[in-house]
């Protein structure tokens, strides 16, 4: 995790499949010490999720296009 990522805590992100999430913070995996992104669903029961921070911020390829797995939601979008 870096300072830029740290500034994103509390911000909303849209997953490439369309659902909204809020980045709650970061944690470390107890076995590997890998940085993990902790995020909350902004739909349904508001479940809390974790995944490797590297994966949260990565660019993926879908249908021949490169897109962000989680796109920062700008105000009004």
C-alpha cells in the first residue's frame, strides 16, 4: 500500500460488473503479510470483503478491452 492508495480510504468504487463498494481500509494477511484491501458492499446487506490490494487496483482484460477491476467513482457518477 502506498500514500496514493491510503488517500482512497472512504471513497466509492464501481466494480467492473456494476456494483458499488466503499474502500474501508487496508490490512495484512496473517500468513503472508500481503497487503489486503478491505471494502464494503453498498448494496444488499452491506457485506465486508477483502482481496489482495494488488488485485483490487489491477487492470483486467474483458471482451478484448482493458479495464480497471474497481474504478474510482467520481462525484455524480
